[in-house]
C-alpha cells in the first residue's frame, strides 16, 4: 500500500494557493482591462492563454520537482481557491 506524503501535499497546497490567487487576480485584471478595449474577446483570449500556460507550466514543474503527492496538493489548492473566488463574486464582493 502506498503511503501518503503529507509534507509533499502541504508543499503543493502552499504553492498551489499562491499561484491560484495570482491566476484569479490576473483574471480580475484581465476582465477590467478587456472591458475598456474595443476588442475585448481578443484581449480575454490572450489573457486566458497566458494565465493557463503559466499555471500548467507551474503544475508541470511541481510534478517534476515534488512528485504526485505535491501535485495533488497543488490541484486541491486550485479547487479551493476557485470555490472561494466564485463565492466572493456571487456574494457581490469584487475580488
């Protein structure tokens, strides 16, 4: 049976939380800037591509350096931060 590496999960949670907050902060900035441009779709597409590429590269780096358990923490942190961001937006609080 495989043992759970709690230290690796904690490290992944920390890295994932920081990068996820940056990801959603970038979404907020991208949305605000896109609404001020004449071509918001192009701007949003570029913003999304950059944010997704950075997050995927970071996830790849986490797997390479820390292994599967670190990536599990990274992914879990992203989901938790995402739920928090959605909750804040639905409550009417701008992130």
